[in-house]
């Protein structure tokens, strides 16, 4: 009777130790990999570039003279 109880207790302790070991292994497991970074978006063109493009189109239509276009480009580049 005593040897049967000792075996049962020993098996219980062994199972308990194994369960603790599995929980510890799960706790120390490597974390999941980080998600990939978001793709880079192209930078929006500078406001000055947009303005020069607009003025060049107006110059091509004859609304803005070459002198006005050159003066505005110089002003934008120097700002």
C-alpha cells in the first residue's frame, strides 16, 4: 500500500514538473517577428515646383511673359 502511494505521488510530482517546464518554455519562446514596414510613399512635389510648372504652362499659353516667368522662378528659388 505504501509503495503504491509513493509511486502515485512520484508520478504526480513528475507530471506537475513537466507541466511547469512546458509553461516556462512557452513563456520564454521567441516573440513573433515584427510586421514588415509600410512601403515608402513618394514625397509630394514642393509647392514652388508646382508654381513654376503652372507659370510655365501660362507662359506657353501666352498669358505670362518670359520676363515674368524668369522673375518668378528666381523669386521661388531664392526663397
